[in-house]
């Protein structure tokens, strides 16, 4: 039985190769403080079926390359998706050379101001 690990895919950009991060909580032997330890493993994905964010199981095997000594056994859980910015926010960020989060904040502030004005108009 091969040594198996369960982790999250952090990169799938290389062909037939995935990078899997495994996070564990450990306790310091002297100070008894808990800390997280992240280990990264490079694994062989023959069919390119795992993608970034997926929870996977990998198993030890003979070395396939200088860095790959694990193979993908199965995809346990697919990623639920990523957060995408609206196109207009991205375009504005590129035009103004500022971060998209700053533009999104400004848009929310504008919408809040409009909502307050509308609420004041209804009160009168």
C-alpha cells in the first residue's frame, strides 16, 4: 500500500502535473503553541483531470521526474468556482491604473449615495 496524502491543488498550469498543498496543524514540543505547516508536493496527473482548488488524493510512486514522486489517485471534491470581477470594473481599473478593489469600493459608495438621495426624495 502506497503512502497517500489528501490536499488542495494550488497549481495546474503545467501539462500532466499538479502542485498539491497539504496543510497541517502542529504543536511546538517545548512551547505548546499550535502553528500551521504547509507542504507542497508535485504530482503526476495523466489525464489533466484536477484543476486549481480541487481537493485530491495523491499516492507515492517511483520518481517520475526530478520533482515528481506522487501520482493523482482521485479527485475527492471539485472546486466550487472563483470570484470574477465585472468587466466594467476591470476596464476602469486598466484605464485609471488603479486596483479593481478601489474602483469597486467607489462604485458601491456612489450607489449608496444615490440610494440615500432616493430615500430623502421619498420622505419629502
